[in-house]
């Protein structure tokens, strides 16, 4: 239990960075991530709902995840 408490500030910083980075994504990228991860839809169902091709959804999700990882990494490096 002590380990979980020890990591709490770091986890809070990561979550804050992730939230800020999500806001910086393009609307379409956020929509793809929301459908796939928040709503639990498949890539195919996401493509249908967003009127996108299946490949376009997969590429958008991949690029959005990569952008989020890089953005969070940069923000955490700048954090005190």
C-alpha cells in the first residue's frame, strides 16, 4: 500500500498531462479514441459511426496514441 501512495503524485502528473494532451488533439483524433476506448467500439464500428474507412480509423488511432505518448513524455520532462 505504501508503494501506491508513493506513486500518487507521479500518477497525478501523468493524468494531468494526458488530459492536457488529449485536448490538444484534433477533433477527429479525439473522436476516434473516444469511440474505441471510452465506448469500447471496434475499429469497424467506429469507422461506420464516424463515416470513415476502416484503415483511416486504424491509422488515426495509431497516430493519436503516438502523439499522446510523445506529448505526455514532453510534459513530464518539463515538470518540476
